[in-house]
């Protein structure tokens, strides 16, 4: 707004030049928005006519943002009055996390920023007792929201999201007050997992690994696994150099955890990491190391599943099936085991056994679109279009937001001569994911069918 003190009376060009200088030094990039939350307007104790209260609500509002940014520290940040305090910082990625609020007013028909408040800095100024009191209030509110998941799912999910993200800023402040309290840092890590943010989880895990040596082996295992998750996330965003760096850190930490405490879990995590990097022989060595160490059913099932995955990579399908069958005997609910069995059987053209595996997979994970896709393909190849259509219809009903299944349904309908219905399904797929490669292939199929 015209009266915003952040402008400091500078001319427009001067203000822009100051910010460009900061940009050149700090190189901010990859901004991520954690939440946007509009605060409820406080009710005035003084009665006012409805028309007046409505007018005020329509011209003013308070909005909170949780956001983060990768940037390089620079003294110029101190020259920007609107630059908030980052309450948490990932030294590997350079990401800082902020919590700010904005008073917005309507000026000349558009919303403008009247004032900015650094909520993260405010939290940092609270005492231990004040922090703990506020954090308990947040915990109670989160529990209330959790109880509303069935009746108000969308509103509950949104509230839980912004409350957990704000709660992490309170934890950041409490950790400064209580740097040697293991449970505070561990709780912060647990909440970051609930927020689904591995990059922020790494901040707390690094602190746990450095400050609490009595828990170092266990922490390093969790740290290494989380770094592999971050490596995968970076690879999917084409940040390949950083992904390789996180993978190297993960391997280092997992190997150190084994050197401190030679337990099966450490070898299993390292083996899974090596397998994901295509280092099958090394992964097999680590899996075999767990043989003498494995004691629980869970560990034995993970060992057999890992060996099965290695045999699949080597296209030794019979050997893979033997391992997968061991897993299904140990733990019929082991994630993905029935799909893996079905897929291995399909490679050997044992279609009836493959179908049975996929049926069990659907019972286990109705939301996994792969089994519907595989079963539909088998039925089409067997010349059973009726079963193929029934299967893909079931998949679309169960997963109405899957563009892949809608596109596949369009293909099946086209094969059966129902071009009009096929066009409808393809349109739904395009609305969900217009750039999906399968959509292009099915569109070409439909166009070819129309020319016949």
C-alpha cells in the first residue's frame, strides 16, 4: 500500500535496485509454499450495524504463509525490512523455512500489503513456558481436527496441515532453549514426518546425530534412509548432482551405523539403497549379511523380498518367485508382494497364476493402479474383452482420479467398437493429465479407428 513503512520512502527505482542487489548475492531459488491460511476476523465487542461489519470484512484481511526458500546467506538480507527470520535451515540444500503474516487491504480495487509480521521471529522470543503452553494448544487443536476427518475431511486436512507446519516453528524455538533435550528434538523430527517434509526432517536428524551420541547408530539409520528419500525427490526434479550427493551421504551414514551397531536393519537399509542405485552385487552381499542377524519375521520377510527383487533385475524369474513366495508365507500383508508375484508369473507367461497374484494385490492395495492395468492387458491378450472391460471399469471406479486408467479404459472401449464412450473416457484422462504419453497413443488409436 502507499502507506506501507517497508517502502521506507524510497523511490520505486531505488527500492527495486536494493532488492536486485540482494537477489544477485543470495541467489534465491525453488520457493515452496507450505500453507496459506486466512485468519478469522476478530469480533468487535462494540455492536455495529451489519452493513458496516460486512464492509470491513470485505476491505481487510489477515493472511498467514508458511514458506521456504533456498538461498545463500548475505549481509544484504539485513537491509530488507520484509526479510523474515528463518527458524530452520538445511545446510545441504540451503533451504530456510519462514512463517510470516500479512495484513491486506483493498486499495484502488485490488488487495495490497499494508503490513508484514515475522511470526517466526515472534515465536523465537517466547519463553520456554510460553512455548510449551502454545504448543499444547496446537496439539489439542490438531486432535480436534483429526476427530473431524470423517465429517469434514477437506477442512480437517487443511487445518492439520497448517497447524503442524506452524508447530514446527515452535519446536525450532524450543530447541534453542533446550539444545540438549533429546525428546524435544525427537518430537520435532516426528512432527516433520507428519508434515511429509523429508528435507526439513533432515535438519532435526542431523542435530540428533551430532548431539546425542548414545542414540547415534539408530539416528544414522534413520538419517541415511531419509537422505535416500531426498535423493529420490531431487532426481525426480532433475537435480541430479544434488541427488548423487545425498545418495553418497546416505551410504556413508548407513555404513557408519553398521560399524557402531551391527544389526540386521542397518544391512537391510543399505542393501535397499544399493539396489535402488543399480548395484545389485553389493546389495546381495548386504542382504546376505542379514541372514545370521535376522530374528524377527519382519526382517526375514524384508530379506527375502530384497533377494527376490535382485533376481527380478537379473531376469531370473523362477528364483524371484521362490523368494516372493517365502515372503507371502512369512507375511501375507507385506507391501507389494502380491503384485511382485503376479508380475514375475506374467514374465513366464503363466497368466492364470499372474491373475491370481494381481487379484490378491488389489485386495491388499485397491488404490494401486498397476494391478488393474496388468489384468486388463492379460484379458485383452487372451481375447476376453468382456473381462478386460469389467476389470478396467472396476479400476476406474476405485481410482476415479487416475488419468492412466481412464486412458486405458478408452483404449479398451475403442477396441470393442464403442468409440463415443472411448472419447468420453479419453477426455476425462486429458482433463486430469493432458501431457500423459499414454493419452497421445490412445488418441492415435481412436483416430485410426474412425478412419476405418
